[in-house]
């Protein structure tokens, strides 16, 4: 297999082989990875997506974000793309569900009660119940809704989060402080039976014990007949760990969490330096 010479994380690696690798699937995290410092898709991605499509390469955003949010962000190039939404619990292509991994109602109720009790302990936290059709919140203060609306384009306010009539695929807790310090200790007990993942400085996700981005990528590979050697993955944070293992071409961004740096095989420039587009352009010999 083609290999890169070791280089600093800020530098693009040099490709030793004269022939570009046979890449068929590109999977990238969004925040801190593909999106720039202002949370926008870099302009250089759009012509790159057209070239990937021409070459028969499937492009797949893999995010903790909602499917509706991802679809809105990529609407100008969405046909044929695969969306791994809600940290791997919901995978969709051209409006058709490829896979999903649901939460049982008992754990939903337990998490709701736990999060609702956090303010009494001095933790400013709010819960988003994530369903296939929409996301749901009971908290309605402007600061919380402004933060949540960044990631959830389809959002409904309800009185009782335990009575939501939808297939529940994820529970997302927003902590206005550092989630690792404030909310994480209270949610640790759920880690014995479910996935409890730090997905950002202020976010923790609770999911089915079998759900993660890596499981979603492997399921997609099986469905499309694509191997790890034909797969490129980019990530920066802890909810990206498992999907790095699903690709021979796994890249940690220069701004990545140290655990991601240790897990990935290669390094890409930071998201603020257009790392995903620059690395793919070099790897695939794109103009």
C-alpha cells in the first residue's frame, strides 16, 4: 500500500508512490475537521466534490450533527452523498435510511431526570433528545436555543422529553462550561451500558452501546463493497476515534485531541488551514 513519509502535523505528507491510491470512500468529521474556523464549509470543497463524484468516490460527512442539518449544509451537492449523522446512529443516502441504532425508552427517562437535576448542583446543562424526524428540547432560554440551533435544523419544543413520539437515536447534553468537568461525572454511570462520548468541549452524547461513527463506516463499507484500504477518514475529537480504525488512510487534524493523534496513521493540516481539502488534493493528485 502507498505510504506517506513522516512529516510534522502542519505539513502535507509527501506521497512515495507514483500512482495515487485507489480511494473509493472519503469520510470526514465536520466541526474542527472539515469546517473552517468560522464553522463554514471551505469554498474549495465544492469543486473537489464534483471531481470525486466524477471519479466514483463516495463523499460522506460523519458528524454529531443532525441529518437535517447536514442535508441543509450540503444541499448543493447532496445527491449521491452518504450522511453519517448523530455520531453514527443514523446513516442516510438520497433520503433513504441505510442504518440506524435506537435507544431504549428506559435510558431516555433516566438521562432526562439526571440532566434536569444538574442545575441544582451548579451545572448549566440542557438536554436534546434526538429522533429520526426531529430533535426535541424542553429548555427554551435564548442562549441554549441559540447553541442548539447550530447543530439541529429540525428542532421542536416539548413539555415532556420522556413522551416524545419518535425513534430516539441519541441524547445530546450541552454544558455551558467544560462538559468533561461538569456534566461528564453525572453521566458516567450510563457508560456501563451505553456509549457516553465527549463530542466537543461543551457536548456529551449518549447512544446505544453498539453505536459509533466507526460502526457506521464499517457498515457502509460492507454495503458498498469498499475496503479499509480504499477509505480515507479525517477526524479531530474523541467521537472520531472508532472511525479512524475503519480506514487505512486515517488522518488526525493538526488541531486534534491527543488521543486522536495517537490513533490516526497520518496527519493533516488544521481545519483552519483547509486541511481536508488540501490533503485530498495531494493524495488523489487532483488539479
